[in-house]
C-alpha cells in the first residue's frame, strides 16, 4: 500500500475533505479502522436511518461508547449536515472520543450554515498521489496525461482512459446533480468543458459566459461550485494591496491533470508540445499546492502578471514576504525569452530569489536566475515551502 504524506491528528477530531477517489476512506480505514466504528452515508441503510432521525446517531454512538469504542468515522458527512449537531453534542458529552468526518464536498457544510463544531475539529485535505508518495513508480509523462488518482495505479493506459472518462462523464455530473447544486444541468455541462479547456488561464467570466451561452453571474456561481466540491482552486495574482488582489482576475486550476484531459477529451493520444507545456505547469503548481496543504505552513501561492501580459507562473509568499518566484518551462534547454518574465519581475522585486524549472538534467545559475530540473523543484522547494 502506498504511504500517504497527509498528517492526520492522532486523537483530536477532524474533517478530511477531498475529491472522490483520492483515497479518503482507504486512508482512514488503514489508520483508524481497526478500532473505530464507521458509518458511511453512501450506504442506503445508513443514509436512510439517519436522514429520518439524525438524533438516532447520538444514541447509537452513546451505546458504542458504553462498550468501549472511542473513535468514530462518519463518511460522506455532507449528505446529512444535521448530523454535525449530534457530533457537537457527543463531543461535549464524551470529550475523550475522536470523531473523523469525511466529505467530497464542503459546499453544503460551509455555505449551508452547517455546524462545523466551533473549533472542536480541525480540517485536513486529501489529494491525488504526489510524486513523493509514488516514489519510483512515478512517471512524469503518465502524470501529465492521466494524472495521479489512486484508482489508476497499476492500470494499463486503456483502463486509465476508461476510469477517467467515467469520472468525467458520470461522477462530475452525478455529484452536481446529486447535490442539487444547479438547476440548468445542460448549461453546467457546457461550462465544465469550457472551464477545463481554460484551466490555468486568466478567468474572464464575461467571455466564458458568452462561450457557454450563460449569464456571467451563473458562471461565477459555477466556479464557486467547482471550488466547494474540491474540483479545483483559484490562484490569485500577486498585488501589494490585499484589497486589489481580491478583485483582480485570478486563474483556476482543476485538481488533477488526468481529470482535466478527460473533460477536454484528450486522453487517447499523448499531448502535443503546446498542451504538454500547459500540463507541465499545471502539474507542478498542483504539487506545490498539495504539499502546502499537507504540511500546513503559513505559505500562500500566487502568480504575477503585468497589464502588458508579462507573467511569472508561481510565487511563494510567507508572512507577507515573497520567498520565491518560479517560471515553468517544459523544454530540455532554456534561454533568451524564457527569462523575460523573471527579469521584469526583478525590476520591482529585486530581493526575491528567481528560478526557472525545466526538464533538463542539471542545475545552474545565469545572470542571477537559478535554473533547476523539475525534480529538484518538487524535493527542495515544494516540501520546504
């Protein structure tokens, strides 16, 4: 079994959020399942029992506590948010007990006024496999084409395509429909394809709305749904003013390169050079994002762009200070224009370390800019962010 690097509390209660098929249930069962009592709200009998009477969960847990159980797992908790009121009461009644709540969507909890236990439970997240977790089994080209969802491990290319198509065609649509998050499903499906094709680009809600034949406010709400169901995240532009940063155009990245390709119907053939470059950038940004979420440091990610279009792919910021600027190039050699964005950035930020990440084999420095292989970015920068 592949060891996950997510740090989970040993005794404190916690939420574990993550997209479907990232291995939440498997991880929790491997670490806590031998001594815990598990309720999965994906099971019809469990869902029906507690949907009719959420208070029954408190009675059932109290009985288990009386028999010596102290750890309780509640899977797909977003399906019955009212159960969190019962968990709250149980934490006060049995403070020595640990409650572990898993969910693939935080929307109903965070936007529906659900009881998030008032600090009595911390939040953790789980993502597809990182390169560190896969170790010697990791292959960059496979990761860019198929992503790193756990169910794909050891499958043939054909089987990987089948799993990812099912994820795109069934799960992404079923998840939205099951949650009752949108009324215009046809419009949302059109939006999903456009959003995947624009993954990593600046968000322009008006242009996307026009392409999807939707209103701009609908597009805005659909992006919020993707974030709340953990299908992707926004990368904000770096501006010295926090207020201006919040209104500037962000970028949006889907949570997995394989899912991005599946929605875009680009699985059957390896990506061409242009698409390869975009996926290379997306994957490295996803890896940085995952490591930061796992290690929970006070680091944030941004990108930088001028009004003339000059850009730097990724910035690390900690305690209000930029600690690194990175440009990603999927070529084996770099030079000339590959450094233009970082040079422009240096004019306004002379003290920030500058780095180009490429597919070459050797690290070196030129004109104050560090050039490193992508493997070094993952081991020396992402894990130490």
